[in-house]
C-alpha cells in the first residue's frame, strides 16, 4: 500500500496511528484506503468530513482537559482545516492557518502548554468564522457533495483539455497531465495554471509545499491560482506516492527529486513559457526536494525561493521529537546515510542559481532562526565569504544586502511576526526574482 498516509498532515497522521488500536476509527472506513483516515476518504487530504465525522470533530474540538487531549484537539483541527479547504475556502483557511500551523502548535505545547492552549482556542475561533458548521447541531456539510475519490487514471504524457476558472474577473486556464519519473518510472500527476489571455511567452514558477505535501491539495492549488493571476505560469506536482500520483513515498529523497527536476524541465518546455525565466518556490521541508533537485540536475530554473525551510536532519526532526519521527519512517538523526539525500544544507552548497530565503522573526516550526543563517551561508558564493556557488543570495527584502553571510550575533533583518508568507506577499518576491 502506498505510504500516502504520511502526507495528510503531521499531527493528524500521528494521532490516527496512535489511536488506531485504542478507539474506533471515524466513519466506516477504518482508516484504510477509502476510509476516513485513508488517502481517499473523508479524513484524507482535501476531503470534506461526513456528518458522522463532523460530530466527532465537534466533540473533540470542545474538549480541553490535558496534554494528551491537546494532541487530539490538534488532530481534529487539522481534519477541519482540510474539510474547509475542500469546500472551496482554501484561501480563507490559509489566512488563519498557514502551512505548518498545527505542527507549530504541537511543538509549542511541549514548551509552553498554556500559551499553546490559548493559541488553539484562537485558531478554532477563527475557523468558526470561516465555517460555523462545527458549532451547530445540523451541519451544512450534510448537504455538500463529496469530491470524487481515488486517483485520476490517465495514460502517460496525455493531457486533459484546458479548464478555465475566473479569478476576480481574470480568466485562468489549466492543464492536468501525467509525466513519468525517469528514475522510478512512476506516473506523476501535474497541473499547470496560466492566464487565459496572454501576449507572448510568460515567466513560470513551480511550487513545492512543506512537510510531505503535494500539489493536488486544495491549499496548494489555491496558492497556484493566486500566483497565476499575477501573470505567471504556475506548475504544481504530486511527487511519487502522494496525492494522485503513483509510485512509493521517498521522503523528498533522490527518487522524488528526480521526478521534480523532470517536472521543472517539462514546464519550461511548454510553448507558452519563457524558458529563460523559470523559478522554483518551496515551503518548509519542500526545500529538501527543491535544493536537491536543482543542485543535482541541470534545469532551466534561474532562481530558488525558500520559505522557512529547515537546514538539516536535526531541525527537520526537531532533534528526534517522538511525534515527528514517524513522518520520516522513524529514521533518527543517527542515520546519516539515509538523511544525506534529504538535508538541504548539503545540496544548497552546490546550487548555482539565485537563492532567496524568506524568514519571519518567529519561525513557523523552529524555536530560533539559526537554520536560516545556516542555509544562506551555505548557499552564498565563496567569493563573498560563504560556502556555496550561488550566483546571488539574499534574506527577505531590500532591508538586507545581497551576498552576505551572517552569524547568531549579527543576524539579518527578519520579516515581522511568525508564520510563512501568504501567497499575495510571496507573489511580490516572485516578481522581483523573475525581473532580475
């Protein structure tokens, strides 16, 4: 069975695995394929909750007793977030719960339980403003149609007819297609958004979400639409073993990096794309896939934007945190060989394009921003005092000089607040990099 369970969200995954033997599963699927905890059921990625599951979530959300219960509340909140996103409100969800929110709450709960409980209460209050169904006896989700289950069965290299969607008066087209991972030979689902009305060829950007994410999730798909509205061709992909793709999970290792590089080349080859103006944007652990792919393969990508990615296995696993390790098949930091494929700081030293690091003063997951300094110093060209080969590096905006190396005592200026940048702000940086 595909290890697709790993991608449904860190906290929800851990909860479902721990609780499977101690209490009945939600709904009737029992957590397998097609069940609430499986890839295609109500608890799977991008699916709305059934009335029965909504009742369970409502009960779990309201309970607020101890640390063990906090984990359950976080799991229920994650299920609710996915359900709201699948109902067509992904953009609203991103505003109150950016990628990494639940994992951040879990991390904070171990350091400052009282503050984490208050933050959870605020999150739930914000979610109720978007979808009040959680606090009502008669859930309007009873009348919502579930999305189709299961992967799309498409022959290799065959595309779907372009679909159009209106974005505040601006029409977008998109093409779904299958590409083949040259290493695993797996069929990988891809989607490309582009403005329906265009003059000449357009710049392109490929997105990779955090954790073990995938492009067909509603939140990533919505972000792609927002950026495409800004005048870009935007590509999203489900790596091996995730979402609608075939193959097996590789935890952002060489196999999935090879597939991602193939997709970058595929997008660049489209007749409406300016091949000289292609970039990659990664969020959080997506940097492992992006840095590895662009350093190990020749692609036309001219820049990489890294939004709060972890530097190495110690940051990735939060120093072997028990609730994180199952996400990575229980590979601890002592397994240096396994992690050697997946540590961004190793591969970013070989990056030979432009590198922009986006970092808030309060990271979405880590307790400090040392990992941001590690990565920008590793990427910055040796001629500027760094350890890398990048053509150009910078942290955040013009408030920081390009091609600088930093230390804990002398850090760069961070973006205010915490959490990763929203799509609209990200678009500003993409435009800058595309224009350079």
